C-alpha cells in the first residue's frame, strides 16, 4: 500500500497518509491483494490504523474479516467494503483472500460526483453486496479502472489522469446507488432526518439533548424521533448517544488524552458522568476499552 504513517507510536493507532505511487501523478492506486501482501508486512496490516483516504475492496476468491470502527465485517466474493477517511480499520488474515483494493483521496473526484456518491457520509454502509442487476456494471467499472491504472504511458498524461478520475467516478456512483432487491424497500431518507443527522455530526460534543436539536432545526422532538426511527431504525436520543460513543472510542483509541480530558472534549460535566455514560452504552469503562483496543495493560490511568 502506498501510504505512510503520520507517527510511529507503540501505544497509538497510526494515522495513515496517502502517498502517490512512483510515477503516478494522481491520488488513486489500484492493486491486487496478492500485491498488498508482498508490499506490506503482515504485522503492519494486523494493527489498527486510521487512513486519511478511501479504501474500496472487493474479493474474487476466499474470505476475509475486516474491522471498521470497532465492528467486525465478514467479506465474501462479490461484496464490497468501503472504508472512509477517519474510520479506524484493522485487516484480518489475508492468506486465503484474493481481490482488488482501490485507494483514493477524496479530492480526486469533482465536487458534484462527491456529493452524488455521498462519499463523505459517515452513516453509509461499510459493506454492500450488489445484486445481479448491478454486479456486472460494478465489476466492469472496477476492471476498467484497474486496466487504466496499469496503462500509464498509453495516453498523454493529462488524458490518463482524466480517464482515471472519470472511471473512479463511475465506480463510486454505481456503488452509492445500487438497486434495492425486490422485497427489501429502502426509501431515501427524508429531509428531516438528513438535517438532524448533519446537525448531530456538527454538535454532538456540545449537546446530547433531542430538545436542543429540535429547537435549532425548528421541529418538535416527536417529529425528530419519528424521522430518525424511519431513517436509521433507532430513536433520536439513541442516534445521538451512539455518535458520542463512537467519538469517545476513537479518542480513546487514537489519543493519549486521559478519560477526564476526553470527557471535557465531549461536553460532559464530570468525568464520572462520562464514565457512567460510556459503561452503560459500551459495556465497559473507558479505561478498559482503551486497554482492550490497544492490547496493553498499563495499569490505572494517572
């Protein structure tokens, strides 16, 4: 993988920065999993990491388990994994998996494509499996992108770069707008839910009260709860709390801030209030979670 660590600390999950492959002047890279195994040591892949670029992965043979933001996903041939910048990922055993990995920086897509493909949506599914109506089109788009990536020098450089960007746009648009299987309706979320979701993303560290979001958006709390239940399958308060827990996990995993500092960062009045909140929703204390995700036992936090 053409990437580099922002830092190398035995106790932090490294942030991985995109580094363009030699001779490739655009922020896209396509490789096989066999090539990934040759280029990146197994122990490096096995460690949790936080890339600042997108990963698209599909298998052609075998199976693979992949952890994203502390959730475990099982990949099979035909499924697609999409890891977005800022998400924590951890590779499973690649020995029995074959497939294609596509890495790209968000800025290689034009803004209209990025918006249409919802590439910065933190709530988009991590794993999707295209149905027959889409599978062939998605695979053709990926194959065409891979072929163009390997064909540097066959076109003038500016045309090669333009082709890569257009082919990547086709792939992400296809993946973002898959056909819904018959019998599994999934209507587009309504404006109320989308506005609430975006507001939570901006303000979850400032307030966890549904009433505050209702006031800032001009809805009743009941309207937000109904919209969130329809759009996300959970109530508005649960939606807010899950976002806070995810951020707490990321901070516990990525930073050396104390639990008390993270408590302040997330807007809790006291450290004990944060610890109780986290225990109730994550099933363990913040310190136990940190020790578990880092695989260490450093004793009590000072």
